C-alpha cells in the first residue's frame, strides 16, 4: 500500500506540536494509502521529547507516531534522522506550527498519481492568529518569507519560476535522502535550505509543482513578529542569496545548455585570451559566471560543490 510519513522537526516546540498533531488526527483518509508521523526533537532545551511521547500514547489507536531525538542542531540533520526511520514512498513536512487542512492527504495522493514527473509539491498557508496578537503592517508585504500566503498565482509547474516552501511540502522520500546525503549543503540557514533542496531536485531531473488546493494554517509565534527578528531574516537572506543565485546560474547556463560542450571550449578560449589581456567578451558578469561553470580555471568553491552534486547523480536518477 502507498504510504506517507508526516515529519515534524521541532526545536523547543512542546506547546506547538500538540496543535500540529491534533490537526493530523483529523485528516481524511482513503483505503488507497496509509500514513505515520515522525516527530524529531531537534536538541530541544524544553520538554518537547516528553510531550511527543505523551502524544504517541494519546493517539496510539489512530495512527503510529515515532519519536526520535537528533542532537545536532539544524533542520537538515533532523530531516536526515527522520528519513532513516521512514519507510514511506513520500513525506510531508509539517512544521510544528502548521495545521494541515483535513483533506491534505487526499489532495497529496491525487497530485502524486497525476504528476509522475514531480519531486516536490507545495501549496498555500493562512496566517492563524489569536485575537490578542497584533500583526504589524510590514508583515503583509513580507508574508511569503514567513511561509504565509499564496505562493503562486495559479496551480501548475513552477520548476523554472521559483522554489517552494519546505513547510507543507510533499517530497519524494528516496530522492530527498540523495539530496541531503550526496554532497554537503551550501546554505547554512534553515529558512533558505528549502530553496537549495528545490534546486537539487531539479538537478535530479524532477519538476516542482504548486497546487492551490494544498492548504494549511501557520501559527506564527508573536515573538517572531517583531522588527528585530524581521531584519535578522532579511540579513540571513542576503547572506545566502549569492549561493542560491549560483544554483540558478548552473541550472540555466549548464544544466539546460544544449550546446554545453561547445560552451566549454568557447569559454576556455575566452579565458586563455584574457590571460594575455585580450578580451573577447564585454559581458564581464556573464563572463565570470561562464568561466567558473565551464572551465577548470574557475576557483569558486560553491560552483565546484554544485558540479560535484550534479556529476554524482546525473547517471543515477531514481
């Protein structure tokens, strides 16, 4: 039987996972699939592990809950640990502050059966706030950075447009293992690792798909809705933006370049001429990109790592 694993990676989320698990207990089911839940206590300093085990007992008659601990901080490490305990076909990443709509599994199963070329599906979320929480004005224009709102204008492939949030995403399990374990990740921030995972799925030969029928509620902690935390998020994005941009360059100019080998010869020649102060190109930005992508003379470590991931997997698609 087809199986899902709903993975909740939590750091100090003892109060949040209660609501997340409650929403999962209300999911509509089908005879076509089954599911389990894996809660990862990611080096919490509160009683997340204890609460998770209490929930395991509470819902034992409804669904299986596996509770594990990962002592290395970081969502990627928590995900890897969860995948090692999962024997499912696909996983659903449910953050500890996400409430899945009751038809989430039904929609997910339908999408997977109808779009066999897709490796990641994503949807929309609605902000859930209690009456006493004030939502600042700046949040509206930046809500997508918090995985809140409508990711795209309509349902469809988004492979060449943008990536999808990790929150609420439905991901092919074995391919995610390959993405996380083949070569170390470039991005060192949980918030932007989702984008890197999306780019790596493209390099594995998969497409990304957005469905406006996949909906969850996002319970954002009031502590995150302050201008200082917001500015920290913007700084983290600027710090990781260059590495993510290199994935886009690699996909556009190398992965989808049908004249790849001609380009390799061309840009090697361009580079060799430049050593003698003879410039054959006035496009210096693209020139530097191409040199790093297509030659062995480039010294960019990010491009080298991206190439390494691609070459290790290009003849080994699932």
